[in-house]
């Protein structure tokens, strides 16, 4: 009976253990530049790029916490001709 209980506890403990392995995070970055006011007013597309990062010996929870989609914008200032410049960006990430 003690062996069965010990085996059951061992199996239960292993079921909660996290599998650590190398995982890949792939991010596609894109953005636009928006100029408001002035003669250059408009929305200008930026280039997009793909980055791949290998997360070494991590469990799934830790990998998900480090492979995030990020989106936002920031003011860049003036274009020198009366317009203001804002850059919008998005890093769309997936865990493979």
C-alpha cells in the first residue's frame, strides 16, 4: 500500500512539473508615420520586419510572459514646416 501511495504522489508531482525546453518567439514589427498640419501632412507606411528569438530552457508560462504583442505611439516632434510627427508601431508576437 505504501508503494502505491508513493507512486501516486510521485505521478501527481510530475504532472505539476513544467517542461523546460527551447521555445521560439516570432515578432512581426510594423508601423506608420503620421504628419498632421503643414505641407507634408499625411500617413506614411513604414517597413515591416520579422524577428525570431529563441528562449532557452524555459517553461510555457515564462515563455508566454516574454513573448508579448506590443502596440503604441509616440510623438517625434515637428517636421520644421508647421506639422507635428507621430510614429505608430506594433510588434505582433507569437510563440511557436
